[in-house]
């Protein structure tokens, strides 16, 4: 019966080309606008570390007094060097990593090319296993390398190819700034979206090309480019890292595998804050915070409110398009009342007529979905031309393609239910008499 109803639907659509075209355009415009914004939201709110995000936490400490915050109740988003190192060496989590960002001068081997700058991440050994970075070859450094301040680095595949002509760079010597480092690992293509581990660089910034032990970076006076917050009388030369106790510039992440570990770590933070107060470093009432990865993204508004508003407006536009489609279907089905009444008079059940009309609406929905996909592709291309840092990631994946088709069919069926029900309620004898 499905093939028969589909044949009837296609014949009907061909007989009423103008109305059919209007419905397809209405659904296509609604689907195009809504899928453009839904795809953008899908990209921006995606889990950057599926399967592990629930075990990653971002601790915060407040070492400033009320006077030093000028009454601001928002906690520091970063830690001082001393606090980050204390938490790192306490090793109270399954894994932990302190980090900051920098920009290092890279001197190509052989002296045949000019030096250039590359973005760097100064961090600790657990960074790689904790964030599941994919290695093309080699591996990350160890905790002993952190303690010894070893001159070792991990570089990106793109940088390895640029420097050495091949991505096999393990064992090579690389000059960064005024110091030499040994390459011990090469990362495969890796670009978390959003760049969750350091939101001070922008939620959709590019992943770094050079990774080195944080304490080694301090010893070799590597330049710092990340966010810095100082208070009191502290100052900072932005050309290098600092041990200043009144400047916060490091990020810190900890992996906690169970709820019991989370509670134990929260208690540890509270005890640590009280201990630092006793030493005179923290104010009388020191706040602590322990936020999971998704909560940290929400706290930092990784998805701009303007994008969420535009998505709501796009779905509002889809509803308007569906209301127009309902009106067009009412007109279309009303014009076919005589034909449908003849089928009823010849023994066709109401549910058969209802199914026929829904299949006709679904056919319109598929056509509208195809048009909507084309319009969404154009919309996403327009988004990618914008100067926003997230624009480059506005691309539709397989799940969004499937959702667009499902949404278009569901929307057309939803729009057809009332017109089809109303048409089926008309008595065949009355409809034939009117005809």
C-alpha cells in the first residue's frame, strides 16, 4: 500500500505545482535557518573529551582579600605559581597537570631558513594521558623529567614536517629561544573543540605546536603569552614567567575517577586553603571551587548568548514556516475533497485516507529537507567567512545531515496532521453533494 499511496502523492504534487513549490520553499527555509544555527550550537557545545570529561575537574582558590578584589565576587580563574606547584606535587588526584601558554622562537635546523615563532604549552607530564592526546610517534615526558627540568619537548605533526621534512622527528634536536631541546614525541592531528584546557586563549583557539615541561620553561625564561592577573603591589615582566605570589597565571586540572575522590579532593582543597591562611598567604575567609569540565565550559560561557538567541529565533522562524505550511495544506486538501470522498464512498477507510495524506506530506518534507540542506550549507559557508574564532568549525557532520532530513519529515507530518484529520472528518456524501 505504501507504494500505491506514494504514487498518488506524486501525482497530486504534480497537479498542484504552485502550492507544492510554496510548501517545499516554506519548509526548506525553516529547515535551512534552524539547521544552520543548530549545527553551530552542536559544534560549540560538543563534548571535547567524550568518555572522560566527567572525571576532569578545574580547582579554584581565592588568595586575594576582599579589598584586593574591589568587591568582585567572581573567583580567580587561574592560580599562582606556588599554589599550582603545591597542588601538582601533592598528587591527590589520579592525574594532575599545571600549565600555561607561551610563544617560543624556533630556529630551524641547518640554518637554511629564518627563525619563526610557534605557540607553546608549558605543562606537566600528566597532560598527555589525561587529555588523551594522540601520538604519531614517540611519547610524552615523565614525572622525573618534570622534577629534573629536562630539556625535552613534544611537537605537533605539522611542525615536525615543517622543520625536518618528515613527521619522524623523535630524537632530533630543536633550538627554542636560546636553549636546545630533544624531541621525544610527535602528536598526530589534535584540535579539541572547544579548547577546554585553557579558555584564557579563547574557546576555539588553535592547539599549540610545542609542548615542554613547565618548570623547564621557567628555568629557561620562556616568554608567557597567556592571561595574567596581579593584585596588591605585585608586578610582572610579561617577557618571562614569574614566581610572584601575587600574580595568577597558571591553569590547573585534576582527574578524579569516583565521587569519593571528588569529595576527598574538595576536602583537601579546603584544608589547603586553611593551611595557607595560617601561613599568612590567604585572607581570613578563603573560598574554594571544584568544577567539572562541562561546568567549567558553562561558567566561561563558551557558547555565546548571542548564538543561543539566534538559534531560538531560527526555530521560531521554522514554526512560522510550519504554520504557513498548515494553511497551504488545508487549501490543498480542501481542493481534493471530491476525489477523496469518492475513495471513501468506494470503501476506503478514514485511516487509509489519513495515511495517504500523511505520505503526501512526508514527500513534501523530504523535498523541503533537501532544499533546507542546501540552504544550511550556504548559511554555514557564510558563518565561516565571519571573523569569529569559532567560525572555522561551522561544518555539518553526518549526524546533522540525518537530523535535517528527520526534522524536515517530522515537521511536515506535524503540519499535515490537522489538515488531514479535518479532511477525513468531512462526510463523503456532503462533499460529493457540494461537488
